[in-house]
């Protein structure tokens, strides 16, 4: 049986990015669930080893100079994260240096502490170490029973000048998609035949329980209103909405491709957003399975109230040929993998 990793090793990995070979080796050796890949900068992912007495917390964003903000694999796709917390549990068998271990009585820890405080439920927290990089604390029940040691990466305030200066350098060094320069859209821009057929189908049969309403032409003004930037109109072609006014649109990120081969995205009225499908064909097959743009970014392919629309599958076949053997989950995953930098792009447009 592999012995537990040393505290020195875990301490040295704090703040490392999720593509770091040393973290990959740690997960392989102990074993832990795969290192996380994040779709949202607010995401947090815990993992741990009950057998070896430690747990880890990863965050998509670590507000530390040189790390902030997180970047995406290949400039798109999922976000890389950082190891921000190490938890040492009661059954961790190794010493931690400086005489610390999980069997150390609470009065001795108190005597070593920089300061102590009483937290929720009467738990006693002793801060044992704090430097520019990290903080180590110990927590005990009010009757002296050990709970855990916690090693935490120290983060800066969001408006910290050094952090913001570092963010510019991190983003400049990160791989990023090159966005084509598009001309101003025209009001008479051709509307794809498959979308006209979908609109005609909706007019007669509706879309059942799918929260989606087609338009019969591209409409303009929505991306400008959503981002506050008129230049957004060049990159998005809006062709539908949900009941609250969220926008379904093609995102024009591929130079030289027709609009039908551009990814479909959704800009929700309350501020959420996400890629829906890699192209129009895949969107039609999502709709055929009862999943519209709103459902795709809100619930994903596991939407429990999906209302299949077999007639939409026939529209897809008429315009794009026989369906490939791809599940709704595969379609949504493909869109997330390739186009989740939508959030970064909308943020950039919204700041200009």
C-alpha cells in the first residue's frame, strides 16, 4: 500500500495549476478522481483520499499574482484551475514538521498559535502560520477533539493593484482565439433555409414544452443591448429567443464558413450565457430531442422535462442529411469544449 504523501509535498503543490505534472502524478499515485477542468471561473472542485487522510480543493480562479485570471486550454475549451486548499484529516499518519501532527493536544496547539478564535458551533481555530503565500490553521471542537489542519493559499482583493497588473501579463501570455473582423451586418442578410423551415414548422405545430421561439429573419440590436457595445452586432446573428427575451444566435468565430457552420450560443436575459451546439445541424438535433438553447445552458442534456420533436429531426435530415450517432450530451460537450471562451469574448466586448 502506498503511504500518504508528505505534508511537505502537499504544501509545495499549493497554488499549482491543474495541468502541473506534479499534481497529475499525485492524483495518479493515491488515487484521486481526475483533475478538474472548469467551465466557469466561480467553480470549486473538492477531492480527497479517505485512505490517506487528506483532501484538496481546486478553484477555477485564484486571486494570486501570476495565476489570475485562469486561462483556457488551447485558448478555448475548459478553464485550468489551481490547488487552493489542503485539508489534513484525523487519520493522516505522518508528522507535519515543527512537531505538528493530528494527535497533538489542543492546549499545545494553542500555545503555538499566532492567534486563536472561536468560530461557528463553538469550534476553536488556531492560526499556526501565515506568510505571503499561505496560512496554516488547526481546528478543534470545544471539548478539545481534533477536526482538521487547513492549509490555504492567500488570495488578494479583486482590486489589488499588483493583482490587476499581473492579470494583464497572464492574459497576454495565454493562448487565445483570433476573432475575425466582420463588416456591419445588413438587414437583408440571407436567412438559412433550415431556419426558415423551422420557423414554418413552429408556426403550425409549435415546439411543445421547449422554451424557444423562432424568428423569420436575423434581428439586430440585441447583442448591442446585451453587451453595451455596438461592435457586438458584427459577431452575432440572432434568430430566436426564450420566453424571457434571452437571445439564441450564431457566433461568427470562423472566417470563411457560412453562418450554418458557426456555433450556436445563448445569451440569457439574466446574464447567464453559454455555447449550445457547434452548428445549426446539431442545434436541430438538440431541438428534436426536446432541448432548446435555454434548456441546454441551464440544465444540459439531462433535462428531465425534455419533449422530443421528431418532425424537427426530419427537417434536419432534409437539409443536412442522415443524423450522425451523437447524443445530446455529446453535442453540448463538443460545444463547451470548443466555444466556452464565449464568456471571455462577451466580457471583453462589454468592457469597450
